C-alpha cells in the first residue's frame, strides 16, 4: 500500500491523501493457490 496526496491545489494548501491498493489476483504457484500481485505474476512468468 502506498499513500499519495492529491495535488489539486498549491503546495501550501494540501488536501487529504488517498490509498493505493495492490492489485491481488488468485494464482496457483508451487501447487498452492495463493494471492499474488499482478507485477509479481508478471515477473514469475518470465
């Protein structure tokens, strides 16, 4: 997870932050069904 600010206004008038979630997918890895992020799945298939 990562927090990031919405930069709608100037630097001295910040607004609330929003959460960026990981894109988890169910996948079979080493014979077990687990949740992996899409970037991990992409790296494992190479």
